[in-house]
C-alpha cells in the first residue's frame, strides 16, 4: 500500500529534534522557524514534556470519557489561571478543526440559528463546517455546503449589515489570520465586533488555534482589544506536537449530557502533554520571550528594503515579497539550513518555538538579508 499523495513534500527527512533545531537523516542541523505549522511551542523534545508523557504512559495511556480523569480538571484549572478565564468551561478534543466544528455546533445549539459569518482569507480547518467557513474553494467539496457568508476583515459596516438580518448564529474570526497572510484584526474592529454580536444575538468565536498559547506575545492574540469572546478555540501549540484541541466556553452556555462528545479527546497522554506545556510556558516565561524576540525580529526585518511588508505579533510573522517566495525558502533551507513556512505565494511565514533566542533570530536575519 502507498500513501495517499496529498502533501507536497520537501526533500528532507527529520530524525531528531531539540529546542529550535531539527536534524535530518544525513545529520544536517536546521534552525526550525516553522515548528510544524506553529505546533512546537515549548521547543522540540523539552525534557519536562518528555518526562511528563513518559511517566503517564507507564501508568495508563487511555480510557474513555466515561470515567473520572483528574488530569482533565488539572488542565482546565491551569489553563484558566494562565489565560485569566477561570469562569469559562473546557471541552477537550483532538485538533483545531474539531475544536471549530464543536464551537460552531455549540453556537447553533445556543442561538437556534444556522448562518455563519466569517472573513475573506479565513482558514478554520478541513472538516465539514470548518472547511465551509474557510475561504478556499479548492479544498471544499459539494458535501461541504453550509450557510456561510464571507466579508472583508475589519469592515464593521459589512458585519452589521449581515447581523441585522437576524439569522447569524456566530461570527468566527482568527486572532491573527495565518494562512491568509498573517493579517491582524484591528483592535477597534474586534471591540465593535463583540458589541455587534451582543446587539444582534449572535455569538463571537475567536479561533486562536494558531495565534494562541503565547505565540503573539500574549496568551491570546485578541487580549489587547479588551473583549471576552463567547467561545475560544485552541489547538496547535497546546500539546507541543501531541494531538490535542479544545473549546473554551463562556458561562452563558448550559451543558447537557451528549451535547458534545469525542472518543480520544482529553485522554491521559493529551492532558499530560498539555499540562507540561503550560508548566513550561509559565516557568520559562515564554510569553514574554515571544514578545521580546518577536518585536526584535520585526524591527530588524523592516530595515531590509527588499521586503515589501512585514506583518505580525510576537513570533507569528509574515514577510511579504514582491515575488513568489518558493525559491527563497528553498535557499534558506538548503543553503542556510533554516525551515520557514509560506502563506499564499509571496509570503514567508515565521512560526518558531517560543523558546527562540536572540542569537537564533540574528542568524535568521543575517541569512535572510544575504539571500534577498
């Protein structure tokens, strides 16, 4: 049996990783500034993370959600404390797409409405409702037909025109658009969005799957707009590579047995991984590091006059060029041994572990400048 060929693959085979570095099967050492789509938050193979999962695996790795699992409660408590949303409830699942599916379903349950409002260039996942709310017809099939409306980011007037129709169950928005080009919602727009959702009895869902967990220099990217979303979805950096996702649900929602469910979500190993991530973020002050190193990177990159625009917050950065960046990324990987990501055709996306040091940042800046 062969693999179903749906991924364009780099000619690189990683076999070992530590902190912000990855080694391939030829013993080449790469600086990882992509973290597997912003997944690696506390660095590859962090000893506390490895130890926590290993110890848990030696006890019990899995049982269903029909039993008591104290690790789930520990995770909920530590996450609530870390993000300041202690009054919210936690539903654990396995991925970002699953988190968004459940968030949208919950919104429809609550409002008894079925239309979703989202934004041009949005990406919310590849499954049924999540992919319908994603602005990419190429990955939508005929079966992914849902009642979704796309409008321009930061256009409050367009939002209100749609909400006043009265049939929108939820507005879903990324804390920072990732695949859409590292585009940041304006603070005033988010504040107004929250107000309009309340005014027209719709719910606000913040998709913090890529932008959350300290990546933007605050625990969640939306925080500086001083709002409290009705629902927040998280995944990627939550498990540092272990498959885990979650929905943070405000107190207005009343749970009922069977309303949501999952087989693997919130299992012992996922909880152990997620608890280790929160412990390390707190102990090593990684949110502060993400802001400081991110600010430094952005301030240095804007000095390169060959760059069209640098956008980002913390360690979520998009570097837009006037030309397709495929060859540039290839040179970074092959000549400078640096992994980077891409967003659309002309944007290099930088999403390193939150442990990135100034020395590593300088190596990237020098390498990027020398190639461009």
